[in-house]
C-alpha cells in the first residue's frame, strides 16, 4: 500500500501512510479519482463525512479538493493513529475531526457536529449491514436534505433502492468495485440536488 497518495487538489501527489498487515482495504487511487471526477465542484466548501475511514484517504482527498471540513469515523485505534498522521503530513488537522467508534451505533452521538453535505461509506465487505448504516444516515440528523451519500461495495453486492430518507440514484463500476450514489430526500421524497 506504499502507493497510496492524494490524487488531486492542493496536496496532489503527497503519499499517505497505511497500517501494516491487517485487513484494511483502502479505496484504490483510480476509484478515488473517478469518485471525485463525478462529484466535481460539489466537494468545494462541503462538509464531508468519511465513514469506516480506514487511512482517511477519501476524506483527505476531499479536503485537498476544497472541502470545508471532514469528520472521520473509524473503529480501529491503529487506523485512527494513521488518519491522525496523514492529517499531520497534509497539514489538515485544523479542518478535521476524528471520532473513534463503531458504525452504525455511534452515528446518533455525532449529530451534535452539525449537518453534512456529502458522506462516503466504505464498510468492510464481509460483515457490515449496509441497509442498517444507510437507514441510520437517512433517518438521523447528520445529513441535510439533498446531501449525497456514496457507498463503496463489491459490484456483485446488491444495494437497496431506499433506506429511510436515503434514495439510490445510480451505480458505477470499476473492475470488482462499485460506487453507488444515494441522496437524502425529505419525507415527501423531493430532493434539492442530484449527485
């Protein structure tokens, strides 16, 4: 994983640390590049949420591309240390907050941090109830109406058409990896902006 680096923006080219061993599967550089090509200017000045953050590469990429701030949520203490180091190297400590906790259980406690514009969800492939995570995001107060939710998953994994007020908009595939784009809608199902 020594190849992990920032793809674009202010800190383009900087290498990021990744923990040794373990089962961490950082989002591949090419998938990250495709993700941010799709999001485009929507990232600029956005409040970004990086769930199952791992190395923090996706949230740090968002900060490099002009996101106003990023909240990283990660369960592993070792990974939290890596995120902290990556933020230090990129000089983004002042724009970031790290919360160590398990998902989706810790999401309600994060609502004090305010509402977010974009959320990236990259759960471990094996043992995460994606429907439960999307439900919690869609029904809680963490995301504003119109916010985008991006789920990284295996292309063979089905995704729900909706979960709470979270509605599926489209899925794009890159090799064995897929990115599914969702949107937070209000109770009547209307939306403010599509990803």
